[in-house]
C-alpha cells in the first residue's frame, strides 16, 4: 500500500509531463482503434459470409448476366438445397450522393438463403404479391425516415426509366455484423418491365446464390455447376460466398496493407512516448532510488515504483482512448459518404488489441529504467545529479 501511495505521489511531481504522456497514449490508442475499425468495416462482407453458400457468376465478368433457365439445372445437382438469384439494379434515389445497395431479388427464396436477414412472414408474403414490393434494411428506413407503405421513386441507370418501389417490409440483422443498408425488391418487377422496354434483357439474372447441404461438398458442387455449363454461351464461375466477397476486397489489398502498417506504427509511437517519459523519470530519481536502497527497500519495491508508474500512465491513457473510440467512430460513420461502410462497428478484438498494446508498452517502457536502477550501486546512485 505504501508503494502504491508513493507511486501516485511520483506521478504528480511532474503533472504536465504525466498529462502529456497520457494524452499521447490516448491519441495513439484512439487512432489505432479507428484504423482497425475501418479495416474491419472493409472486410465486413467477408466476415459475414456463410460456409454453406456458393455464388455463381458469368465466367468472363461479374457484370455479364446469366440465363434464368440455369436455375432448374443447378437445383438437380446432388447436395444443392436451394437456389436463388439477384440482379444489381443501382439507380438514383433522391440524388447521386445517396448510395446503398439496390438489388432485384428472387421473392420466393432469397430470404431463405440469407437467414441473417430477419423479416416478418407477412412482409415476405407481401413481397411476393406486390409486383413492385421492396424490403429495406433498418438503417435505410432510419436514415430516410421510411415506413411500410411508402414509395421509393428511382431513376434507373443500368436499367433506364422511372421506377417506383413500395416498401412492404423492413428487415433487421440477426447478427451485429449483418448489413442493414440494402434495398431488395421483387425481381419480377424488373423482369416484366424489361419485357416491355428491352425484351433482350428479360429472363436474365446477375448471379445465383446456391445454398448447399454440406459445406464440405462445396468443391464438388462448384465443379459440377461449372461443368454443367461448360462450352455454353454463358459459362459460369462458381465460388464460395467468402471468395466472392474477397474478390472485391482484394482490389484494395494494397490500401488495406498500408493502413494496417500505419496502425502498427502507432503501437511503436505509444512505446516511444512512454519509454521516453520513464527513462527521463528514472534518470532524475537515481539518487532517490539509492537512498531507498540504503533504507532497506528491495529490488521488488523499486520495480513496483517504476513499473507501477509506467503501467498507470499506459492504462489511463488507453482507457480514455478506448472510451473515446466509440463516440468518435460513430461520428466518423455519420460523416462518411452514404453507403461507404454498411457495417461500421468497433469490434471487441479492436479494443482488446488497443488495450493490450498499451499494456505491453507500459511493461516494455519500464524495462530499461528498472534494469538500470537494479544494477546501480548505492554509491553510484548517490553521486548522480538529476
């Protein structure tokens, strides 16, 4: 108890230095948390992928559609449980700055293969019944103050013309990492409209989502699907949902790597700031430590004094940094352009890494002054001039 009391007194001897050290650690921990949150948000789609879902796209490019006639053939492959599909619609809602995923989906099975989208059965029934029905995510409903029954007018770009989607339901994420910022409307509205406007684009889907019974069979089923349509006008490429999502993330791999390196550099900054403070502090107190040794204080007591001060600075700065990470992350999310990161949550792992790094820095920063103090003889210590 006496060592603890003495440690606090030492912290208050140079209030400004202690305050600036804690501030530096706070800023470093905060930046680390924000950077890791951005990386987690970038990889949210990959993390949320299910092992039992396969995605079938055109072998040439994702932008080329596939015939709707492929569906019954895929369903006959052993191990396939459900087949659904979707089309990327895009379009302009309010203005070009309002970006979020807008897709035409299979009204019968899409939500069956994505059970993480929680939506009432009544809304699903209405989606099938209402030709222009749409189910939107809770984030979209909150942001644009939309309710069931409202009309969302769209100006098409990929699919030209004026479109009006009627909100028939709002879905919520089953898990924290589920994307709640999508608008999913009845594919029949898109297809039937294309029959009237551009018949050549009717009866086509963007990609298939295949729900399989055993994730261990994904390689066999993927090969079977691709072999089924080999040498056809629209050959396919089948991959797991995780691989499909990763293909988009990999386009930015260099940026992500650079950002990750910056976050590691920040850990080094924490260590340098704290180490500088502790080395200065120990050098100023060598004579005091020598006196303490003369009075019978053991090496354990001196380790407690120096290490306790270092850990207190590190833990206090880290605690404030972690506490600030949540509101500032929320502010950053609000300030980002619409649709950049559908999922922008501070992960538990991010907090653990930030706090653990600060704690480790507190221990490492105390090693040099502790070692010098323990090796120092009483006579040499008394000769020191702070």
